[in-house]
C-alpha cells in the first residue's frame, strides 16, 4: 500500500476510544490502535499539538470501500495522502 489515510484522534467518538485496543509494537516502537469494526489498525502519531491516526489506504477496492464505509458510518473526517 502506497497511500495512507489520516484522521484526527479528537474526531473519534469517545465510545470507540473506550473500546479500542492499543499496544506498542515490539519491533518499531510505534503506538498501534485498533477500533471495533475497523478493518485496519492504525498508528498514533503526534501532529503538532494534536494526535492523529495513520492507516494504510488499500489499493484493493473492496478493502478500501469497507474502510471508507466504516469512517463515514462514524462520521470521522479523513485525508488520504500518497
């Protein structure tokens, strides 16, 4: 995957944060977060004064559509960068 999707952590509904699973990757040291129902885990990054979550943005249309549908279902704004 050569593209990534970014969301602001503050845009995630509190009930999703409360049920999320987070851990530190043993190899990279990255903080990883998985939300209920989301097809991908994301990496939490600091963006200035705020937190953002970086997700892989798949080329496969079915996977990509599933991910976008999950974001839209929760009303989470996102940006895709290649």
